[in-house]
C-alpha cells in the first residue's frame, strides 16, 4: 500500500501510465555492480558522520523511523562528536566508518548528514571486507564521494538519498512529500523495484534509454575529476543536482563534465534540483539551467530530463546508484524504472 | 620545448579583448593611456565596452571571434585580457592556435585566463604571462604594473617577498606553471589539465569558502598534482569566507596541511593575487625559487 501511495502521489497525471512497457531487457552489461543484500526485519543499520557534525538529538527522529521499519540501529562514535565543522577529527571519522564497514552485523550504513569531509578520509578507508561482504551505503551531497568511489573502484551498488538530518521531528506533522521521500529509503533497503514518475519539463529531450544509474552532487563530481574516485559515465544514466551555486559556476561545472568526457557517451541525463545563488547586481548570467545543460549536450541525442525529484530539497527520493534503470522521457510523462 | 613569444619593442601593438566578463570602456582607459606611455600602440576590441546586457562581454561567438582575430593578426604583438570573471572555458575548445603557434605572441591575464594559460602551456606549448589586467591600472603605476612592462619587454624579473612561518626552505630551478586554484581544479580531467611534475606551481584565489579551498587542494593532491612538484608558491588567498560553523583553520593552514608530507620548497604570501600585489609571471619559463629563513626570491633564469 505504501508503495502505491508513493507512486500515485508523485504522478501528476495518473491516467495514462503505460506508454511503454518494461519486459526483461536483454542487456549485456559488462562488470555489473554487486547488489548488497536487501534488509530484513531485525537487520541493523549503522549511523555515522564521515563529514559534518550532528548532535545525538538530531538523529533521534531517524532512529525512531528505522526502528519502525523493523531495523535495529547502531549509533557510531562520531554522532555527537565535534571538531569544528566535522563530526570528529579525520581519524575519528575514518575509524567509525571503518568499523561499520567491517562489522558483519551492520547491513547498511546511513550517514547522519553531509557537509564536507568525505574526501579527506576516502583514501584511507579499507574496502576489502566491504567488497567481500557488501552492504548498503546511504547518503548524498558530500557522500557523492562514496557513491563514486565505491562504484568506480569496488563495483558495489549504493543508495543516494536523504540522511538523518532530513527526517522530520514530528512525523505526524510532516508533509506528504517529505514522508514519501523518506519512505523511499525503506523501499530501497527492502528490495522494492523502484519506479519514479515525474512531471515533464517542456525543455526535456525525449527518448528512452537503459543503463546503469550514477551521479550525485555536481560540485562534488567535479572535485573528484582526475582522481581515482573519478566516475566513468560511458553507457550510463547520469543524474546531477546542486545547491547554492551561481549560474556561472554551474555552467563551468557542466563544462568540466563535458570536457572531461562525461557527457559524450551517456545513455541519458537526469537533471535534479538546482538551488541557484542569485546573480550579483549587474552580472545577470543570462542563461537558465535548461539552456546551460542543453547547449552542452546539443551534439548528442540521448534523452535529457529536468526537474527530477533529487537534490537538496524536500522532493529528494532514494535512488540506487550502480543499478540498471530505464529512463523514459516523453512529452506527457517521465519515468525512471529500476531494471531487474 | 616551449616557445617563447618575441618580446615587445616600442611601437609594437597590444590588443585588448575581454574573453570573459563584461567590462565598461572607461575602466580600461587608464590601462590604454599607460600602455601608450610605455610606447606601444593599442588596439581595442569590440568586446570592451560592448552592448552586452548580461554577464559576458559579448556572446560566445563574439568573444571567440575577437580572440581568434587577435591571435591571428600579425600586427598585434601581445594580447592583454581586459578582465577575467568567467567565460574563457566556454570558448577555449573553439579557438584555433595554428597560426598563433607559428607566430606566437604574449597572452596576458590571470584569474579566468588561467584556462588560456593552461591550454597554451599544455596544448600549444607557448609561454604566456600571468599578470595584472586592464582594471589593475586604475590604481596608478606601481611595482606590479611595472613588472608587466618589464616582462613584456624582456627584462628578466627578480621578485622577493618576506618569509612566512609556514615556508619550507630550498633552492630549485624549474619551469613555472599555475594560476587560479579554482580554475586549476576545474580543469582537472580535461584536455587542459596541466602536468605539474618537476615544476614550480603557483596558486592564488579569491572569495572562496575555506572548506572549498581544502577540497580543491585535495583534488590537486588526489589527481597527482602536488606529489612531484619542484616547488610551490602560494599567493594571496584573499576575501576568504567561512562556514557558519567555523572550519577551524585559516586558509594558509589548510594549504600547509595538504602538502605536509612533501619536502619541496614552499613559500606563502607571494605577491600573486587578486589584489594589488600581483607580479607578472611567465608561465612555461624556468625560474629559480630560493626560499631561505630570511627571504624568498623568484628569479627568472
């Protein structure tokens, strides 16, 4: 039932749903990612802070909800720790995360929040045990470092979603969108085949494409270019989102994607939410997000959609990175569907 | 081997173009007057004081065509960018350097022009000048403006600055590369990503969040650009911003900590910046970097 609500409420036009069908797609995907075991009731979710600082009180709503979903929780030593902006020193954050990656009893790791800090420890994280016994790593924004690093180096699927700091204090007073997006984490963790329906934007480029879903925060993706965490996007569906950036800076970041070869061989491009920092007085950039994106991809012919519900915003649904999805961008509806 | 453009003589012509942000014509007037005082002809492109109503000094095509024309015109002996801002990255892949490579000339600027410097160094293999642009001349003539005059006329430069507590001493000779940190980070992974191995790298930036400087330093390091340097010159990191929860480090401490594991000479507070303190530096040319406990010197070899 939850799932039905989840779908129907994000469909603005509920009438005509099957414009295309999804049978088994004959995909010859080389080197597919490993899918960590989905969670069962009683499984344990660990919470830690690889980046910014959070108080114990701030993660309470998330703990309650995880328990309600039937999971037990382990609160890491970095929750409540503070080293300026960080949830503990580099060593402390590394150690907490490492312990959770290695502990077989922990089936998923939900980051408490983003901020900045993952890249400071990523090269010291040991993924050997994780690679043998993969588990779900969950977060977004600064956690894009983990999504890229794990996809690129260990070929394990991860979950791009809201973190503890987005769980509402009072569930009963939360708006429907907020509840659904958080419930989508539960659906992902329990192995639901995910499906997202969203409104078309008139600037969308229509088409149908199937490929591995990768992406995350645009600024973070740019900052990983040239490193061993750099994501390769050939034959993949890429999604990006960002917040608090000037339009010129967003333009520059899309040039980085393009000039580092990340837009050329995509199967599809998904543009999530972009919270734009207003131009300074007298410095109007003169281009919209849609124009910025479309001019970069004009020589390619894959589908492109805008306003996908992912980003630093309420409508930020959980997405399985590294998992094959089909993106259908049509004039009257758009959908992203997980393939099995 | 990198080609060194001919130095300028009296009567040579300097072209002024704006490949990025908009610039009002009067803001370049002091610069034009000074260049003429120095004995040069000045040719001003239409992108300076253009009719553009938005951020840029003209459309991509206008900025590109004007830069291309100045690169190709044999009667223009150097190109001074009016200002930076943002925009070079939008046209760089459409510029044709074939003629320029045969008849190289000095390309002058900094900040967003770092893209052009990196491209010239990496792909065209011609030296260029990281130096004050037109608006810097509005402060009147000073040693930094003069350093540009010296550089374009072929006088070998010697720069010195005071010691800094984070400096690491040493004495090396190597090719100089560098520019604005944000742009160097942004170019990582692209065709203009510079190889810094055995080079002296200089960096400067303005108006960045301290955490973002940390992230960019991590990017340089993780993409292998800090490991095998001959030396590092840290210029001004001015107008830095901090997060609501303080980052807990000053910007120079951030930089110092990222390179703590390396032993090459490093100096801080070198006069290359978005402020007045901005000496002309020839990218691609060999310099001697001498850092002692009492003094830092950068000497053109």
